[in-house]
C-alpha cells in the first residue's frame, strides 16, 4: 500500500483555536505544523474563535466543553465527535496518530466499566434498571426469591454459626449454642 493510499484512509481532525491566542507565537507555530500536514493530505480543519464563531456554536462537544470548563479549555481537538486533546495544541505526531487511529473500528464500551479496568465492558444493547424505567421500558424481571442452594458450604456473610444456615445461636438449625460466637453475657 502506498503513502497516497494511506492518506486516503485518514480520519478528519477538527481543531478549535482561541482568538486572540494567549501566546501568538505558539499558535503560529502550531498553524504552520497543521498546514504542513494538510498540504501532505491530512484532513485537518482549523476553526478560529473570532472568525468561525458559528462552528463553536454548532459543534455540540465543543460548545458543551466551553459551557462547562470555559475558554481555558481551548484549543480543542476533535476526532469525529470525540475530544482527544483540550487546553493544549496537539503535536504533529499526535495529529498523525489520531488521524490513523480514527479509521479503526472501535467497540463502544461503558465509561463506568472502563474506569474499573482496562478494556471495559461492552455497552449494553438495551436500557435496563432504573434508566429503563425512566425511558418507559418495561422493568427488568424480578429476581428469584430465596437464594442459591449452597449445599454444605458455610455462609460467612450471613451469620453462619457452623452448620451452613444463618441464625442466632440456639435457634433451630443454627448449630450448637455458642459455637463460634463469643458470649455477650457475664458469667
């Protein structure tokens, strides 16, 4: 595969810049790097806050970020609708990497599950629990009553005192009185 074929497979980057910039020299250097990549065929679009105010209003992720974090979040780099860099100019290598990575198919994962470890869990295909009730979807079926048969294993979480059945010492099925339970009465 040639470089021309590779460039045709790159994802577009949208970069939103502050106007006026806090440091004009840094922004000019960034614009030079972005222009060089664009001339090489990388799909990069740059929006300046004063010249392209419409883009800042119409782009939901940027508008939401600016509403919540303020203008200190600029510059903002988007890959599709995903914010990949904020509050700093992306480097040339980052822009190349994002453009390549944006073409790869991704499995959407649950943000909560992703926070608990690498990879996360796949997104649920349908709403469930309280979210489903809010959306008007039928509630999840009730859980079965009782519980699993634990056989001869000991239930250490439910007050097991020796024979596998939780209960107070001396109660029927609770095992021998006082077995494994400290006495609370004075002798």
